[in-house]
């Protein structure tokens, strides 16, 4: 997320409202997200679900969540540069990550 401090709280409310209609809320915060206090803002509104700053809606065990049978999960070889680059292209596209962030994080992946 790339929000200004002034717009962050409103954006959080919009995301919560959107997901509340669908009975889910999950947000992941990383060091590149802005504003810098985004994690604390989210913690005021959601439940902290781990030290990775993942926020999740509670009582998900009561929901019937549909599964898409066309989705395939593939275990990637974390030592294969081609596999890592393919995964990073997906991250860049799906999460709208800036290329410089992907480059900086590549070594940790």
C-alpha cells in the first residue's frame, strides 16, 4: 500500500467495508508500505494474527469459503533463479509492487 498519512484511515475503512460484505478481511503489511505507521493503524481496527503483521478477521471457521478447483499450487525450487524470477513477476503483477521493491527483496526470497 502506498497511502499518505491523511488518506490511510479512510482507505483502511474502505477495505474493511469491502471485505466485510464478503466475510473476510486480511491485510499484510511490509516495510515498504506507507504511511510508516500503517501497521499500528491496522492493529487498532483488526486482530494481529502473527509477527509477520498479518491481520485477519476472527471466526473464519464459521464461514463456508469456496475453493476454485482450477487453481493449482506448485512448490517452487527456492534455489532455482528461473523459478524465483517467475514468482517475482507474479508478485510484481498481483500485488502491484514497484520493481525496486522486488529487486530489494529478491535476495530474501
